[in-house]
């Protein structure tokens, strides 16, 4: 199978869905330009009517998307950084998420995709480096997709565009040039179906987005020490495939949950709570969580003290295994802003 970049996979999904359905269009700040490899060739092929640049107003971008969705279109509203969803959160939480329900679910649909970048490790500061997953996950009526591979990036976006409900599609900035296999034929990745990225027998590790890559690297290193990690990527947080996670925990008897959102009131807490409700009697050790500290993201090298690191994941594995063995792993090489 051919190998392409994560950003190119997103570009292919956009190109193919816009070719397939003329009601699909893209709206956002400078979407006519090639941002993160996503928009290459779209403006040239579809023109300004379907690739529409806007003013710097996230409220207007999302609001226009909702209106277009109500009128029968399938808009993709591009928000460059997930933190800026806070500016448009009235549109997101009180309109996109609720209107289909408040009208009985029969008279309208809102097939809107909101595409936004998440994540740190680039030293870009507080307003361009954090994850905005938990506020969205807390809001009923929104679906949430977070692809960790090029295959999932394309397949989940196609599913999101074809869905009749509002979908928040989070992509991680550090994954844009990640290369992986992607079929040339049309395919979709279903929502609510987790993927076991690596099978193991000692500890279940649940991770999202860029954390999947980090956990797989830790799993490779710990394998040489005789420790077998099973790495599960939920792929969507809403709907959440808790059944696959619970089945793995019942097998390994131990769990570590890793997410880049904050530890307090974050995604890790929700997944831990559901495991406790459904698999408590199977656990041989308390579940460990690895997430960002409850701090605004600092700039440059200081962010490594806030964000999850490979060694923190290895330390959590060490705790649930109750071992005194040295589980030192290689540190993350800090990325640089170009």
C-alpha cells in the first residue's frame, strides 16, 4: 500500500468529498492557501464559491457553517487552533449541538464539520498549543474525532463529512508530516470503533492523537525489557468505544490512560471512571493517568514540564506493574518552530 503524509491524507479526503458531493464546501481564514498540507489544490479546482476565505472571526465562521448546514449544505468550518473554539463556543455548544434536538430531531439536520488543530510540543505558547477536547466532550450533541495516523485522518474525515450531525475533527500539529499507509480506493473509518494499535498482555494503554505515537514508541522500548503493552486508540471520543477498552483491561488487569488535555476534569478522568464502573473487579492495580498539568501552556522549552513525556508514561507503567525495575526510556526530542 502507498505511504503518504497525515496532512496529505486530510487533503485527499477534502478533495474527494468535494468532488463527490457539490454541497460540501470549505470556509475559514485563508483556507485558499495551503495550510498544514490540507488545502493544496482546493481553491484552484473548486473556486471561491466552495473554498471561501473569511475575516478573522471564529464566531462568524462557525455561525455561517451552521446556517449553511441548515440550508442543506455540508460545510467544513476550519478553525486554525482549537483554543479559538472558545470564541465561537456559543455557536458550537448552544446552536450546533442543540438545535436538532430542540426541534425534535425530525425537521432539521446539521451536517457540519469543525476542523481544528490541537496540541503542543512546538513551543508556540498558551493560545496555540493546548487541547480543547474535554469542553467539547462535555457538550452533548457533538461528535469528536481525533485521528492518530494518516489512514485514520482520511477515513475519519470522510465519515465526518457524510454525517448528518455536527462533528469536531481535531488533528494534531505534530502529526502533519507523519507517513503511513493509505489506500487509494474510497474508504471510511466508522465512528465509535477503537483500534488496537499494538497488542500486548501486561498493561492496557489508552491514548489519543499524538499520544498514540508516543505510547507506541514507549511500548517498543519496554518490549526489550520484557514488558508487553497493549496500545488502544479510541479514534473518536464521542461516540466512545468503551467496550474494546474494557475487554483489554479484563485481559491485562492494568491500565494507563494518556491524553494531552489537562489532567483535571479531562478525557483521562472520564475513561478511568467508565473502566471503574465496568471492570473494577478485574483490576490488579489502581489506574494511572498521564496528561498535561493544570497550567496555561508555557512557551518554548518550558512546555516539556507541563506536557506528557515518554518517561512519564513509562513511570505510570512501572507503578501499575509494581516493579522496581529501571524503566528509563529515551526523552522526546523537542521540535522547533520553523
